[in-house]
């Protein structure tokens, strides 16, 4: 049996896939038609691995989120079975991975814009690589309508405006508590006193 291994490297991400040709499907000797394993390395995070379904969930969520984010829409995406979740986290992005194994705590990874871009690029390279003859259960990209982008972006900005207004209110209230007050402060002008010196 021919064992093949291909890797996609970006600055902060490295995706490696191992497999073999599917002879029954007429794959060439350089084509992976049966995926045996995959590993994903993101700088500063543990190595991720799993079954083909797990990789599909991760690809689906990341690609949808990135496409939405580029359009100015910030919202949460959750995969089937809730295994993968990605959501806005301040100016960054929080990736939450739930293991299908028991007694394994969820893994949380914070990505900045460049790391999200690198990860998205790895998945795009994989999807369109002719060396793979794998059927990915991923929703095809459909362009957002202008109306949808405008309405979603408005809702997102409205939520953030309310959030920042609340933060400013709390900050101002805290500062006001620090200002000393004197209830006996007299606003009247002081009485002028005069002295006559007799020689």
C-alpha cells in the first residue's frame, strides 16, 4: 500500500494529512482518496488531530466565520454536534473545541487576525488541491447580498455601541465616586475686615 503525506504551511499554521489512494475509485498513486489521519499545529497551541468528520467541522466553521468577518459581520458559528465553535473575542477570535472523548476538557484557542488568515489559507489550499480526491461535507460558498451585509453589520455595530456605552458609564461612575465632596462648602464671598491704625 502506498502511504502519502502532504502538508500545508503558513506562518502560524501547519496542516498535515496522511492517507492513501482509493484504488477502487481509480485514484492515481499520488492522490489521497482515503484519509487515515490529520494533524493541525497552531503556534502557541496544542497539536490538534482527529477523524475526517472533525476536520470537516473545523473547516466548515473557520471558512464560514472568515467569510463573514471579511464582509464586516461578526457573529458566532457552531458546527454540527457543537464540536467546534468560533466567536468574536474583543479584537481577536475565540476557537472552542469540544472533544468527543469523555473526561477531556474543551480546548480554547485565541486567534488574532493574522492567525485566522493563516488557518483559513491552509483550509482553502486543501479544498482546491488536486492531489486529494476527498468529498468534503462543506456548504458551498454563496455571496452575501448587499442588504444582508448592511443589516448584519448594523446589528453588530449596535451591539458593540451598547457595550462600549455601558463600559463608559461604569468608568465615569467609578471616577465620580473617587471625587471628594464637602457638604459644608460655602460659596459666599468672605467678609472683608478693616483695621484702623491710630498714630
